[in-house]
């Protein structure tokens, strides 16, 4: 028996490759399925099952394409009703994989079809659970994504999740290994640990939601308290996972069309496409196409695209560093953004060489910012609420990046203001969005809060 966690940091997502006697199961595969196919070829193995823990909201799974490529059936738990052929497993259904067995444990609460897969070894001993978004390390899945108006509330779902955990997962042995679908950084939970594998016994000690003496009322309150609204793209990803999507090869072929500066400009003007610049923020600051938006590949790229562009049908034109065009298209497709129209051949240098207009962003060091602060200038902090509470510049206004589209009226329209994040990535995203909307009186603070603290700027805290 071999188990491999295939973790994707950008999405904080874990897919799983399980092999026994040449038979393979893939759990919650990523959109691009080529790595799984190559791996089975190397192992001289065959994919027998594709298990889905639920209809994912934060990414588009590769289940449909992988099933088409291999003939392996897709397996969901009870209550799933996909538009494509799938095995809808009953609670307790068993699936043989070589010498091992995978058991479907229906664990609704995060969503109503959520299912945990219990792996039993060749001796019939419980070995591991693949818990999807039902149980994370340090947390549980948010219970607000499957709400239905006047039918099921987040409190109802939290109560259902409580029963699933107590009746299906907590009775398992402490030595059972927990393999969750997500880790720290995912918007599917609140308090996830940075670790991505643990034992159930450890989680019973560390995870607030698994306290043995916890009442259902206490669980519901703690799980629902402080939930931020889910990103707008979440239901659109659920729809794609439930109904199907274009094969990744089609998406890549379409998205990697080479566009000259003239063709690029024509499409930008005629298609309402977003110009998405995915280079490093330092390059974007020095020069970019006017009204383009920066979200760099070297940060939390895909989730920020989903949160800020939101509409997966939005046409996108790419400005990339040389050689990273296909990577950008694939990573966009992971969160359902399949409508990339092509990329600028030769990048920003070709654009400049053609004589077309460019823009730049004003950015200053933390040391210069320290001097500027003596004039009591407006400061916008685009980190999240928890970061702000732990330490911030006195009198700074908090507008988390994920909610910037809802708060344009709060930004000064005439007076110069300064924007910062933790390290300089999110602030450039924010400033680029503001500039694309005609707000040009913004200055980025390079290095973010890390540099701000280092140069001795006074810091306030709400957590003391």
C-alpha cells in the first residue's frame, strides 16, 4: 500500500494518490490530470476509482477529465446529483483497491453530500481517513456554503456537522491518520494548522471542534462565529464541479494564443477583457499596460483571482514573464477561469517597443514612508482583520484586499494616500485595482508591514 499527498500551496489543497497491487484511487484531483496519468504509467498501475469528497467550491476538480481519460468511475457520497455519470455511494459502501478497502462514510455538514473515505489496510484495520472539508487539522469545514433560503441555515448545517463528527469520525481509533483536503490559507475554514497530516488522536486534543465535552449548541456557536462571507467565485466553481467543464487541453490551447501588441490591444478594446499582469510586483511597479490588474503568480495567485475578478466567465488577457504563459493558464483554470483569450508575445517589452502607452506605480520604501507619516497622511491597510488586530499603524484604515471591490467609496479621491500589506504583494494588487478604476492618487509602501516594523514606525495593537 502506498499513499501520497499531492499538495498545492497556492490553493492550500491536498489531493491523494493511493496504490495497492497496481490499482490506484485518486481523491480530489486537481484540474490538470497529466501528472496522475504519468505517475500511474511509471508505476505500471491503473486508476480504478476517482473519489470526490464533495462538490468543491474553492477549486475545480479534475474528476471529469480524469474519468474520460482513464474510464475510471467517479464516486460521490449520498445526496450528490452530478450531471455526469457517477457512482453515488451509500453510507458504508466498500470499494476494493488491491488488498485494501475504501469505505464511504457519509459526513454531511460542510455540504450535504460531504463524504469521508476511510481506508482499511489488508488486515481490515482502520488506517486513515480522507476527510475532505469535513475535518481539517485544527478546524472543520465552514457550514455556510450549502445554505438554502428559508430551508437550511448555516446553524442547521453546523448542527448536522456536529453529528457527523461525533457519530462517524470521533469513534475511530486515535492512531487513524487524518488526510484533509485543505490546510492553512484556505477560505474553507478559519483556524487551520500549517501541518497537512496528523493523527485523529492528536486532533482530538488540539482541534477545538472535537472537544469531548462540547455540546451541540457550543459547537454551532463556535463554528459559525466570525465567518466571513465566502468568495464570490465559490458557487461558480461548485456549478462547474457538478455539471462539468472543458477539458484542460482545450483551455490551455485557447489560453496560450500568441498575440502581438496590436492584436492584444484590439482584443482588450473589443472584448471587455481584463488585462491580468502576473509578473512579479517589482516588475509591474516599474511599467505596465494602463488599466491592467496585477495578481502575481509568485503569491496566492488563484484564490486572489477568484476573490477579486470573481466571474469565471470573464475574458482575460495575460501579461506574463517569458515561459510562464501555460502555467498562468493552468492556474487560472484551477479556480474555473477558463476564458483566457491569449497572451502578449514578448511581454511588456514588446508593448513598449511598439510605441504603445505604459503606466507605472509610485512605490516608496518604509524608511521614506516613516518620514512621510509625520504629515499625518491617510494610510490604508489591506491585510486581513486578524493581522490588523495583532499590530497596525495608528489611525490606519483597514480595508482587507478581499473586500476592496465593495469599498471604493472609502478611498480618498483627491488627496494622496498610502497602501500597505504584510510584505508588498497584496498592496500592489490593491493599488492596481484602484488605478484601473481611475484612482491614481495611491502610493504603495514596498516591503509592507514587515519593513514598517523594522524601521521603527510606532505600532498599535487591538489584541492587548
